[in-house]
């Protein structure tokens, strides 16, 4: 009966279609197109109905088109061979120029090969497997999205909720296997591991499904990504609900293969899927879409009244758009492109060798690839042989159906609305078990097994990990600093984790290997974790995951210390470097010279013989060290310079005192070696802890193997240091900071740590790769290390010696250098130089006229000498000399009055007048005698020196006086 109905449908469809087209066929060019679908399924019927409606709607609104697509329909009978036979029949007997279909990815493989051979485009709107793209056939046009297009959306969801492990549940066929590579690779990009892939056969029984679900329940992962179609998917969720896998703590994510068909599932299947998340292509709602849905539903119910499913889904919409795109592509071809020559091949022949090659197939393909229009599902455009990717909608199964909670777009990731650029959280999600709390994505396995925690076995350093065996009960007890921290961390987890410690030892109780071998046991799944003084290293992280470190990080060098108490007679020179001593001395002299310059012309304390003045410069500047200078300062510029200099001297002397005090009292110990290169250059022996990664570190540092010595305990390390490198011991030891803290707590008066510290990440707990426990344990490590528990653990296992300096108390005897005071010297230098410049500029300005009036014009050198002579004299205009000058003048006038002739009232004779110049010279016609303040300016031979003669000339030019015959010199 079904076969007769199918044949009747096939025979009537062209007739119905041409009747709808009316008389237009008489003036149009028919183009035959094959359609291969599973017509005995409601999906196939829906797709065929949409194709028919699309062509009818398109040509009804575009009656002027000169071409008409004529469909030749074949039933693939849900079989790969049937689909291939139908395609071969269409190509050979119907001579179609394109084929729409098939309905599945498995059917498309062979059809794509036929299309390539016949040069006929194969247009599929439902073959979504990514594996089809690898065929690289230009005649395969995917008018739908690749299954891999939804992978970024799924990855974004997993990343948003921080799940580190997922399980893939796929149908075991080409459709299910096609998406696995891209999905696995994408999840790895966000550090999420696919722990297991469950492949369920399409024809699996309910018992087989339940068996697989029970297997999944024994695993720790609780995030499942399901990629299959609804017939198998609905059965899977029904059984998952029955076995208790739809309760709180589980996460289920559907691909579009099931999400697109949620509206077609029966209520019992929907009820078993409560809390499930799904992704599907976003179809924007438009008036045209609503109109098509209403008309299609009415038409479909009329054609298939007994079919209970009457919802138009994404495949029907894509079938509608694919048919419309093909009609547009055919119309874009010119009439000359079409050929209707009949072939001589028998209609009963289906030989592959005699398959017909389409003359216009390549033209239709090229036209189709360039076709763009606004379809029901949005913008239709073929890019790289498949439909251009669009946004995806994220839905949550709640109640009787689905509810949208957000969208994913390629430009903005997860957003609340499709056209929004604001990255906000998704809408409220109801998870399985009606929970509103985000599941953590994993639980401890339900098989009741305890975690096997491997611990190292070592001779020394038992403060970190100590394994003790009771000979009577033969039980093992593990204690230590690392164990105490791990127990504290596990006790703070919000869930119980049963575990037991397993020593990594041989049957006789010795260590079974080094730390690398211990950690490898986690990789080989012998241990579930490793707890101990295990250092986080890059090469180890390739095979296991480490938690955050719970100790200080780094590797340093430890060396003996010697008494550095200086007994030298020159220890007082050590607080300052030589460059600072020299700089300070130069500044003392410079400041003294500046003060002398500013005070010389106006201050009696800075005048006198040259030797006296030089001594004043040095005595004044250096006496400022103890602020004991005796000379008074009268110039404002000099006072300004002295104030600045006092500040510099105060800072300098206080720093010197502090440094010297430190050297003589506090700084008493000094490391014997401070440079690792010195150890390598001199070939001295160094030590490292047995079984540690430090051996590889020292080898990278170019230490010779013969100079490397192993130690196993604190006592052995102290003994090696005591012997020294020359007597079979060591000169230095390299180890991690936690071990050094333990060693120095016991021997702090004999050894110290020197720089540099080489960066390493400290101790961490070891777990398998992608273990969900890593993030939770790391979080609790932060809580424990930030509290006061760490101090208690260190006190309990390492002790504390209050007289010992910490590792950060580095010993240093560096002297203070210029770089510490260059700012102060800069300030003092600028202030002094500015005062000096102002003083000299003022002096030159006041004596400009004197230089200009020289007669005859003097050379530059004579002008300089004249200025020097002027500068050496007192500045009588200064306030410091005015009072004394007034007194001198008063005394002179009285003397003249007393010596005047009482018998006459005549004024004094011109011969008795005194002429005094600004340069303090008096002149006579016969000789010139300078009124020098100190000594006789005359030369020994009685002749006037050139300098005095030049001064007379300078005075004559300035006074412009006529010298009388006899002039007396007034002192």
C-alpha cells in the first residue's frame, strides 16, 4: 500500500505543479531537476512539500521568469543504495541538470561522486557531516550548516561554566563520528578534556543503552554532550531518567541534531529531558516566515491528515530556501546556455561508464555559488561550498518545551540577544533535578574506591614527609609538613574525598625511584595523586597537572659565613666609596671658593694676605663638617649658599655615621662566596640533595660532574661544609628555599643564602591530567596558605629560632656611593654656581664705565688684570664699610682744621689738597704712590711696577683731574 501511495505521489506531483503554473509553460524553458528524499518519513514529506511550495511561491511572484524548474522525484527508501540508484536513474534516464538531496550524510557520499562524474550539482540541505567536505567535490553544494559550525557555540558554553571534563555520546555512524575531531580539538583549546567517547549504535536495544549509561555513572565526569537524532536520542534520555542520570549535578548538552526536533518529541520524552541545554541555528522571526508556516501547515494537513506531526522545522525551511536559490540560479543563465539534444542512451541503461554529462550543469553550479538573497532562515549565501554560518540559539528544556536563554554569535560570543554586543550572562537556567545552581561537572566515582596517594620515601629531610611502619601491626603511618597541609586542604573541600597514602618504596622499604619516577606513576594511573615535596617543573607538567604551589619558590646557593668584623686602622674610610670621598672633597673646596668670592670685597674676615685668604677658603669649608666655622657671613648670596651646603653636609655626615656604626656593630658576618661563576671557574665542589631535580639544573649551569656531591640529610650537609671543598667536602650547596629554611633553622650561625635566587614554582600536589580535583584543591590551598595555619605548620615541623635572620636578610657590606647623593650635590652645585654668576654679573655691571674709559684703549688681558685689581679692593659702597668710612672722614676734617693757619682765613693751598680716587690711588707730578692697604707697593728698585702705573692711568681716566705740582698722599 505504501509503495502504491509513493508511486502515485511521484506521478501526480509534476502534473499538479504544471497545473499551478498554468499557461506559462508555453512560453518558458523547462529545466529538469531531480529530488531524492526519504519519502516514507514525515521529514521527507515535509521537505518535499516545502520544495513544492517554494517553487510555486517563487514563480507566482516572478511570472516574468523565462525558466521553470521541473522536479523529478525519487524515493531513497532510507537506504544508501536506494539513494544512489535513484540518483543514477535521474542522471541517466531523466537527464536532470541538478539534484536536490539526499536526506542524510551517509546517502550523500556516493551521490556526490555521481554528480562529479555527470557534472551535475548535488544540492543538499540536510547532509551536515563535516566528513563530506573532505571529498573536495566542486559539484557538492551544502545548502545547510556544517555540523562543525555549532562547535564554537558548544565550546563557549563549556568555557563559560568552567567545566574541565566532558563525555561525548554520539550515534555510531558517519553522522555521529563526523563532528568528534573538531569538537575534541575545540574543547582542548579551552583546556577541557574529553575523558570518554560513548558510541551507541542506531539500532541499539534499550538494554544496551542502559548498560552504557551505567558505565558512564561510574565515571567522575558529569558533563555529557549528545550528538544524535531524535529517534535514538529520545530513547537515551528516557533510560537516563530511569537510571537516575537526570538528577542534580548532571549536565546534558544537545547538538542541533536533536535540538531542532524538540517540538516533535512526545510529552514523555520531553519530561525526561528537563534541564537539558541545546544549541540550534537561530532563525529570525519575520512576517514572511510566519506566513509560510501557516500556509504550509494547512497544506500539509490537507495532504497528510493522519500525520500527527505538523511543525515546520529547520530542514523544511532550508529545503524551501534551497529550491528558491536554484530557481534564481537557473534564471540567471541566458537562453543560449540551455541545450535539449536527446542522447542515444537507452532509458533502461544505468551503466556508470555510459552516464550522461550535463552540458549546463557547470553553468548552473557557477550561478548558484554566486546567488544571494534573503531567505526564510536569513541571508542565503554559499561560501566555500556551504551555507554561510549564522548565529546559534541556546535553549533550555523546561516544562512542556524549550525556552531560549541566550545566543552565540561569531563576532561577540555568548550574548543575551542576537544583535547585542554586550557580553552578559545567560538567562536563568534550570538544570536537571530542577536545580538553579551551576553543576560543577564532576563527582567522585560511585564505585567506592579510595584515592591512592603516592608519597616519597627518603632518608633525610623527614620534616617534609616521613613514612613510619609499625613492625607489630605492619601498618604504615605518613606524617610531615606536606602531609599536614594536604590533610588540611582536603578537609576544607565541600565534599568528602576518601584517600589513602601509599609509600613509593621497594619491598625492603627503600625508595623505589626519584621524584620524576614517582610522578610518572600518576601518568601511568598507578597512583591517583602524589603528595610530598614535589617541585612544579615544566617538563613534569607535560604529563601531569599540578595544583597551585603551597611553599615559597626558588633555588639559591647556600655557603658558609665568616666573621667580617673589621680590625683595620682605615675602617673609617669604608662607609663611603672613593668616588664619593673625592666628590665630597671637591665640593668642600668649591663651596669655600664661592663663599670667599661672595665675601671678599665686603667682609674683613675674608681679606688679608693671599696665604691667609687661601687658608680661609679651606678652613671655612671643612669646618662646616662640624658647623664650627668662625668667619661671619654678611652677603645674602653667601648666606643662601651656606644654608644649602649645611643641608648637604648634614645628610652626608649622618649617612656616614650610620654606615660606620653598622660596619662596626651590626655587620659582622660575610659569605665566603657570592658568585656562582667563581665556583665554576675555580672548579670547587658543590652539593645537591639526592633525587632532586637540582642535578639537572647544575649540569645546565656547566658544573662538571666530578664536582657534584650528593647529600641526604641536614647533618650530612653540615659535615660536607665543615670539610671544605679541598678536603672532600663542598664549598656551596644548591637547594630549594623550603629546605634551606629548615637547614638554617638549625645552623643559622654558620651558613647563609646568597643571591641570585633562580625562579622555580615551589612545591605542589600532583594529579592526573585534566583532573577536576585540581581546581578545587588549588582553591583550598589559597584559603589554607592565607590563614594562620601555615605558621602553625612551620612552627610544628621546622621550629623557629628567633636569633636567626630570615632568608631575605641578605648580608651586604657595600659602601655608600655617589649615586646615593648626586641629587644633593646637584642642588648645591646649581645654587652655588647661580650665586657666583649673580655676584660676578653685578660686579661687571658696576664697573663697566671704568673699562670703557681706559685711555688709550686697553687689551683684553689688561682689562682682566684691571678687573682683578678692582675686585681685590674693598667695596666701600657696601654697608659693612660705610660706618668706618664716615668715622675716617670726620677725623681727617678735624685734623685739617687744627693745622690750618689761625692768622688767615684763606682756604688751604692747592698744594696741600689730597686727591683720592675710587681705586684708592694718589698722584703727584713726579711720582705715583698707591694707597695700598697692605705693605709698600713700590718695587725694590724704586720704580713703579706696571700694574701700579696701569692703575694710575685708570684713575686719571676716571677722575679727569689736572694733577697739581705737589700732591700729598692721604692714607
